[in-house]
């Protein structure tokens, strides 16, 4: 790897010289057809309602461990953590497939591991993300079936206004775990075509928590990607994007096994035709394919002495989308299209049992367990969404969507087949939305929305067979007959900005309140008629089976207020609260984050910036005991960040994270599992951490 890095640096030195000597061409008058993202910021008749756009590395370079870390500072978000690598975002107590997470407006890569060692956030490096677009609920039908919200991870795009060869080189270091990261990105832009290529390497060691205890969490990953765009003419563009990620030697503190390797490949192809005619305005098309190859073992775990286990699994995700934007009336903007997604998984686990009933076996016995049982889920959706401009400042949006969901299990285990009448199943889901967005004044916007989001059960909920996939030690059994869960969500929000005087520049504010009632919510429920399949004498002896519950709801709010003063300084505070209730079991829904508050004092100048962020997280005693949750104490942390542009094109960022060296755990953290010297308690977070990040652009 050191040799590869040296070669890359040599290439970059030459590239830098070439890029600096080349004459730049003024392309400000050149029209370029750009591919659509989910949110087109600032266009009232195109933007979805109740949206957030976050992240800007050029202004605030700090060292994130992976993409999931980017959500830590977005109001309303938490992360579900099983170590440093297997991290999932959670938004308003929605997680996993309840969130519609995608790259660049539709590309998806689903995890292969049933324990989510390899969520979608692991298949791309954070330095490649230019921004994160968030739709806070099921308030649009254009981007696939959506239950709790849409997260669109937008990758870096070419700078169409600057021809020639350009790029950036970045590197980072973290003291807690001796972590090293680097990224090289090159782009070559011409009038007819453009190329963007990047390569990155990340090496993280085990971190220490606030008590100085070393947490098994190390990993290495190597990533590269190339994006090719061709402008057929000024109204047509085609773009191909190929990327691969290779995770190695990943330790998972809160999962029963570790990752030997996790290899993913993602290919997408996008096309856009603009300015078609008087009524038909534009046509967009996307196809994508991803493949994840994953191997996990227990070679470094205590259980290896009695049973050697390895599991090789894979996941294939393929899909696409075709959408027509047309305007039958001047005030009516309509989007009509269809999309498809096919997810297939297979693979098994090999167990070599060395000890049985407390006795060492002379000849170990080998078992082969089917993990995914060669299953698939296919979703074909059609949709129409219309935006009607009542006047230049008021837009009503209405949309309806139909999803045809087909699922099948093609190689079931005998015991799973005995539980159910296994046949190919087809579901018909109807979802929709109605909203209004009004720009009351130039400085005040009001939004209100209703969304009906429908999510069919995922593959774990349908087909998992006696595997521990929850936060608790129960074996879980899938249920192929689950009904699709429905989120009926109502929300009202407003945001504004008020000019001030006497040294105070402006006051910005934003808030939204929501209420959701659920139909057929899916949870794992203890089944007293079924017993453990593996280690049958271990507690708990019964298993959980995924079931629909009748009554559940959640409600909450987010709020933000920011005051800017003395031109360059600001103080911002953010709040997020969610309350969830499983009325059938008289407890909270699982993975509900506590109330949290964020206070930020900072400044932004042309050449440097900085901030101090104080995080206050409350105690969480509204828990799901049936999910294995325990009450979590509140905690407070302080992060200090500073950035500077010492010379042109160079940015340096430094930070002290968890400056108080706190020992704490987030409520959503999973518990230590199959770890020597650790009981089944929630994994603790890293203690004090010094971070530095350097970037050079040319």
C-alpha cells in the first residue's frame, strides 16, 4: 500500500504542475445539461417540502470515520452503532429500510450481512460526498417506496465552469486509534466530455473509550471510483459511474463475528434529455447494479474454542428509473414515471463444532446453515406527482404511487419450510402525499404535509431463520406472510430569517412538528411455541418471530435558532425530540433516541473558521424492554474545531472531539457480543480524540 501511495503522489505532482500551467477557458456562457438530484435548492415549483441539505467539506473540513459520521451533526439524526464500521443512520426513530437511502438520486447497494456489518454507508467514503439531501417524511413519491424519509448522498460533481485538469489531495489523522485516511481526486473537463476519478484508503485502529478501555473496532478499507460524462449536445447528457470498495479485517464489538473481507462493486448509468417541447420538458433515465461479497468469521472470538464458524454471503441489487417532466399548463408541473428494484441474497454459514454437551469431540462435526435461503424481493413502482402554483409564492403538491412487490424463497431450510406455506408472494401497495408550501414573505416560509408511506417487509423480516440479528441475544425467525407497514405522517414546519441591527446581523429559525400513526408495524415478538435452534440450552430458550402489531405511533419535533453578529460570528442551538409508543406491548418502539440539544458558538472568515459545539443528550427511560433495551444515562460532550486556508488552495482542519474525555454510550448502541472481558452491555464511545485534516486543491 505504501508503494501504491508513493506512485500516486508522483503522478499528482506532475498533475499539479500541468493543472497550474494550463490556460483556463471561460465557460460561464456554456450551457451544460446537469443530471438531476433529489432536491433542486431554491426552486419553489420543483423542491420537495420539508427538506434539509447538509454538509460542505470546502467550508468545514473535519475528520469523519465513515459516511454515517456525517449524520451526527444533522438535527433529528442519531446513529446505530455496532463498532466503528457497521454504523446505520437513524432519523426520528426510523432506521434501516424504513429510510430510503440512496446515492445520486436513486443508486442503491444493499447489505449482504444479516447483522448489517456492511450497510450502504460503508460502500462510499465520506470525502466523496459533496452534500446530503434529506426529505423528512414520505412527502414525495418520485424516488422509490418511502416510509420514514429519503436520504440522498450526492457525490462530487465536475466543475463545469473550469476546463482542463484539476483535482484535490487530502489526508487525515486521528489520535484515538492512530487512524489514517487519504483521498486523491482528479477531474478533466472539456466541452463535450468530463472525467472524475478518485481513490482513497482508510486505516483505523482500536479506539479507547473515556475510561481508557480499548474497544475492538479496527478496520481497513480501500476505495476507488470513476465517473465519465458525455454531452451529446447542449440538451442531452449521458453519464456512467463505476466504483468499488474493499473492507478488510473489520472488528465488530457488538456483533458475534468479524468481517474478513467486504467487497462491493457499484455501476450506474444516467441519461437526461432537456427542452423536449412545449408540454414535455425533460426525460431522465437511470439504471444501476451493485454486488456485495462478504465473509465473516469468529476466528478471533472466545466461541472459536468450542465452535469454528465462517459465513460467506452475497447481495445483488439492480434497478432503474424512467421519469418524464411535463407541463400541460403554465402553473402545473408534473412528474410521471416508473422505477424498479430487485434485491437477491444468498450464502451460508459453515460451523465446525468442537465441543458438544461440555465434552471435547474427538472428531469435530461440521454443519452447514442456510443464511438467506436464496431469496429475492422485487419492487416495480409507477408514480405521478404534480405541483400546482396557485400564485408565485404558493405551491400545492399531490402525488400517488403504486408498488408491485414480489418475494420468493428458492432454497429454504427444512425447519423454515415446515413453519410456512412458502409460495411466491405478490403485494400491492398504494402510497401518496399532499402538501402545501407558501413563501409568506421573502424571509418566512410555511410548509404543511401529509404522507402515506408504505414499506413491505425486508428480507431479514421475511426469511431469516434462527439468527441473532437484534440488539438482544434472541434468535430471530422471519415471517414471509407479513403485511406491509404503513406510516401516516402529518407535519407542519416553518423557517425564516429576520434582519437585525446594532451589531447583530440576522436571526434565523426553523422548526417542524410531526405526528405519525402506524399500521401493521413490524417488530420481533417472543414466540413461546418455538425454541432455539443453535445452542438450545442457552438463555433465552425461546425465539422471536417478526409480527405485525396493530397500534403504534410516534410524535416529535426539531427546532433550530441561529443569531449572526459582528459580521463573522454566530451562535446556534438545535433541539430534537421523538416519542414513540408500541401500544400493543405497552412500551416504546425500539431504537428511539433520547431528547438531545446542540449549542454551537463559532465564526467564519475568508481565511479561517472555528466553532465549539456542546452536546447535551438526556437520559432515555422510555425503552423497549422486549427488544433488549436498557435505560441509558444522559451525557454531555464538547467538540472544538478550527479550519484555516493558510495559502491558496490549501485547507487545514484540526479538532478536539470529546474534549472532556467522557465515558458514555449512546442509547442506540448495540451491546458487546461474544467478546472476551466484556459483558453484554452497550458499547462505549471513543474518548478524547485529536483530529487533523489537510486538503490541497489544484
